[in-house]
């Protein structure tokens, strides 16, 4: 189905069309927002705000870009605004306190025993440390590099789609991607060397 047909269905209030678009793009919006804000809850909130904005602005969609790119652009603008606002505030406490899911236990025992590990605890620890090193490096990237790497490498977008969504030139997108990937590669190499 073409974007024009899908947009018309959305304008007509077709819930199935919205569910289709939501399913196709929501995870990408959360991941994209995560490139600008630090907490998962803020990224989810931005994605939800984006959907509200999308539905309110359908009348202004002109089809000059793909629907996916248009939705991503709205999310990027909201994420940048939120990141700027959050940068001026000092959090008083952690937004996501860790807790144990008590529904997994009965009288102090597992309801269902946890799955057995096929790998050694050392291998699992090593993999977790590498993933954490990559995530930490990704968080430390400048916003533009983080957004390009997220869209290209995590979401699988084409360079043209990234350029349209982020409003950058093709050459700038290539430079941002190259620099971001270089930093991630260095972080991965460092983490792997530290685990030997």
C-alpha cells in the first residue's frame, strides 16, 4: 500500500491503518528518541507524544518525504526539545528503580525455575560487559552521530532515508556514520581486550 493510501486511511480514522503504522514504526521511534534522551521512560514518552502529534498533523502531510521519514522527523524534533529541557534540570532520583518481580516467587521459592544456562557464567559476564561498553559508547556519541548510527545500523534505514529524517547532506551523513562507527569499534576492541 502506498503512503498516500495509508495516510488517507489514517485521515479517515481507520484504526487498522493506525495499528499497522504503529506496529511498523513504534520501536524505531523509541530507539530514535533514545539517541537524544538518557532514560528509557523518556524515550517511550517521546514516542507516545510523537503518535499524538502525527495524528494531529496528518492534514499537513504533503507526501514530499515518505511517511516513515515524516514520522521520524517529528520524533527527532520532540526528542531534541526534550533533551534540551532535560539538560537544564537536575534529576532528584533515578526514574527507574530496580526491583524484583515478586510474582515470580511463592513463599520465597521460584514459581517456575529459571532456565538453565548453556553458557558459563564467565561467558555471559563477558558478553554483558561488551554490550554495556557498546551502549556506554553509544550514549557518549554526539547526538548527530548517535542518531545516524541508530537509524543506519540498528534500524536498517537507507542513507537517503536518514538524510531526509535528520535533514543532513549525504556527505555529512557518511562522515557522521564513519565517526560514530569508529568510536563504537574502538570501544568494542577495548572491551574485548579487557575480557581476555
